[in-house]
C-alpha cells in the first residue's frame, strides 16, 4: 500500500501516487493486514502435513520473492497454473501475478514467511 498517511496511523489511508510511481510502499502485507499471520492469526501444521499457499502479488510493479525460512517448497505452480517445479527455495511472483506453493512440514517449530 502506498499512502500519504504516517505509517502505523489507524484511519482511512489516502493513496499516494508519488510513492506508487517510486515503488516505495508503506505496507507489504500477507492476508490483507499488518500482523495478520502473527499471534492468534498464526498458521499451524503438524509435522508430516503438507501445507499449500495460494499467493497473489497485488503489485502494481514490484516483484515478490516469496520464501519460507527453514523450508524448501516441494512444488511450485508457476503463475498459479499447471507448470510445476520441484524443490524450490524461493519463488518469484511478478506484480499482478500469482503462484501456488506446497511444502511438507518436516521439523517442529516456527517458520517465517518473507517477501
């Protein structure tokens, strides 16, 4: 999100076209809000379970380099389509693009999703 408001101020956020042109976002989010996947929003899986993420990059132009620290993706469906690559560490998702990634949880603990 590119806003004219100060970062962290809770109110209606006005769009800042200059920041968008400069590709200087105030927020890069997972699940639509800051901290959405922390604390009570944390995703949980048991060792041995397969987890699938459906990812979209709202862009408009910045590329997402999606990675889960401590994991390797078993399958990556490029652009959310039928082309599959295996054993991928980081997948690139273009602005306006998507991907589907799958991983099997092999070790107990917390994993961090990063862009």
